[in-house]
C-alpha cells in the first residue's frame, strides 16, 4: 500500500466521506471537528511513525494541506 493510500484511508476511516470527496475536505466544515482532528493527527502519527509538531497540527486544516505538511516529514503523498 502506498503512503497516499494510507493517508486516504485515515480520512476515510474517520470521516463519512467518499474517496472522491477527500480533495475538498476541510477542517470545521461539515464532518471534520476538533475531536476528529485530534484522532486524525494521532492516526497519522501512528500510521507513518512520525511526530507532528504543534505548529503543523494547527496548520493542518484540509486534506490537501495535510499532504504538503506530511511531505515535510518524509511521507510520500
């Protein structure tokens, strides 16, 4: 499984969305609230064996922005 597939699967398991909806998914719009945000960060850290710093946690506000942030941790999404 590729890093992109793993990344997508984290979102698909937490949010009630389809794969087609992922690119437009944003924080605090509809299905993504603060509790899910914490769960998502935790799952991403466990999935990719990384530790996301607090600045990046705050900046991680969309599916697409998350890809850019994770690239900074060596994740190939």
